[in-house]
C-alpha cells in the first residue's frame, strides 16, 4: 500500500487489484481484436486499418513513441479516416503510478480527445514526475497536471484512488494474453502483432501502415 502524504490518500490504490507479474517496459506484444468499453478509441469506425497500442503511462519507450510518432500518426492516418486507433492501458512498474496516470487521463468523464491530451502531458512530464523523488511529490505533480486540465485537487485525488482503475487494468492485461503481450509499447495492426522493432519509429510505422493500406 502506498500512502500519499499527511492526507493518507492512496495513489493508484486500484493497482492493488492487479494480479500476476507486471510486464516490463519495451517488451513484446497484444490482446483481442474486439473493441470494448475499456478501450480508448480515435478514428473512423470504417477505417480500413485498425491499430491497437498497448502502452503504460510509466514506460519511457512509450513516452518516446508518443513524442516522436503520435502527432504524425494522428494527422496522417487517424484524422484522415485511414486508421482506427485503439489504446489499451497496460501498466508497467511502478504499477500504482501507471494506474493512477491512466485514472487521471480519464478523470471527470474526459472525452477520448481529452484523454490523449492528458496522456501526452503525462508522457511529456514523465521524467519530472519521477524526479520528484517521493510519492507525495508524484501526487503533487498529478494534481498540477490535473489543474491544467481544469480538474480540482479533490477530483484528481478521487480519480487516482478509484479501485476501478486496477480492475480495468487487470481485464486488459488478461485480454492481452491473446497476443502474448509481455511489454510496452506493443502494436497490433489488423489483428497481427508487429514484431518488427522499426514499428516504434515514424519511418517504420508509416511503411507498415502504407503496406497494409495498399494490400
């Protein structure tokens, strides 16, 4: 159990609902192809390509992928109706922080667009979050990020302490066994786990997506 400061608030208490061993950042791939209520989705339903990303808010490789690839992916493929993008939360250590980050991204009934904006900020500040050196410092950073998104401290604390986050993560991780996901980021394109490591780069991903669209 992780206690946050004098208010004794649990940061990512929902992570305690997780079972089994957490995946390592920068490991392997996947989950079922059916889109469910736990997924965060952008793009046209009838897009010819469906891309699923398993990622963790605490994974440095995921943060790098988002920083170097996300905007071009969204502009070139998602916003143009070529790709339906499905994001699945796959916590890597430290699990309570990862789950709390996902809860912050969803907090206050966020739209899918708002979710990705907040997730992007979590990735952008990932080093600063851990550089605080304490769980109280991490809590303060989450409150700060939430405030920039129009959330009160009370809302943020309630969201990151909600056990629903851990339960959701467990469902997603169990579903990911269909693709033998062992780490993040893992990319699935039209039901196939992509083993080519270049998929984590814009050049590699765009080449793979273009080939899929052409096929």
